[in-house]
């Protein structure tokens, strides 16, 4: 019993401080979804998925540092969203005197920070695809082409609504961010398919499918009698399972191994000739 207790204590001490910090932030993000005015445990847990994934990657510390930087970048948007949401509230409670008047400024700064965090998250998404090995096979190109179709459907839905009154910067963000998100997850899923990392493949596939589902549901006008619980399950369920699979893959060491090159007929033929020789 003493040996087991020492082993457990030693393993906990071996966890990097950054991994502990990310775990705490992930729990706080989940708790935020349990507080009023909204109560959405499934959606908040799915939203915290990138933070827990980043914590797992930091703990494992893959040899290819691109995985670590990509995971941290993917965790930035939900973390900044959490801080931008809670900082003005906390400041309003603790600020002395006239300092409380800075709350509107904090909300404005939080909005800017969320925009910057979104760019960082998109950069991490494409970096993750590159770290997984990129795209080389024909099937992966087909997946990317499907991502382009989904992105075009998103753009069609956006421009089907009045956009003349929108500020130019907001309109640009509404076009660029969703498009890069769709293409990025298609790229990551295609790269995971080629690298043959099983849990990472399942996880990225589910998250990519969530992007497709959101694009489809955007065309559907939700009526007052719609089952919102079912919609939440359809949207957040695959997303949560996808992040859990990616986190489990990282903890299992899938990001430590090299990508498996796709087998081609030429490669099999040359291998057969070498064995025959």
C-alpha cells in the first residue's frame, strides 16, 4: 500500500504545472455552463474539450513540439472566452470606487481578445494537421473537397441574409472564420486518416462531422415547438465524444509515434521485389 501511495504521489508531482492550470481552466469553463441564465452541461463540457485536450498533450509532451503548440492554440479560444466573460463580473464585485466604471471597457477588450483568440485557434488547427503528416492521398483530397463544399454552403447561407448593414470588419470575420474552420477540420481529419492514429482519427472525424451538422442546421429555421434538448444532443454530443477521443489518443501516446505513410501499389510491389531478392 505504501509503495502504491508513493507511486501515485510521484506521478502527480510529475504532472507539469501548465497541465494542472489547463485542467482547472477546463473545469471552470464547464462550471460556467452550469450557472444561470443558461444551464447546458453537455454543451459546456463539449466546449471545454479543447482545454482538456491541451492539458493531455502538455502532460504527454510529444517529441514533435508542433503537437504541443497546436493543442495550446486550440485551447486559447475557450480560455479567452471564459476570461472575457468572468473578468468584468469579478471586477464589478471587487473594484473600489470609480474603478467599477471600467466594466464596459473590459467587455470591449474581451470582445477584441476573443477575435484574436479565434485566429490563434485556427492557426493551431492547421498546425495540428501539418503535425499529423498533412495530405498526400487521393481520398484526403476528396475530404478536403467536401470541406470546400460545406464552406461554400456556409457562405451561401450568410449572403442569403441582408449583410449591407453589417460593419465591414464584422462581415469579413463572419465570412473568413467559419470558412477557415471548415477547411481546417477537413484538413485535420484527412491528415489523421492518412496517419492511421485510431483514436485521433475517430475524434477528428466526429469534430469535423459536427462542423457539417452545424452547417446543415444553419439552413433550418428553428420553430417554437422544436425540441431544443434533441438539438443540443445532436450538436454537442458528437463534439464531446470527438474531443474525448482525441484526448484519450493523446494520453495513449498516439501523438508520440510517427505518421504511417499510406501504402500504395508501387510501394507494395517494390516491397515484394525486395523480399523476393
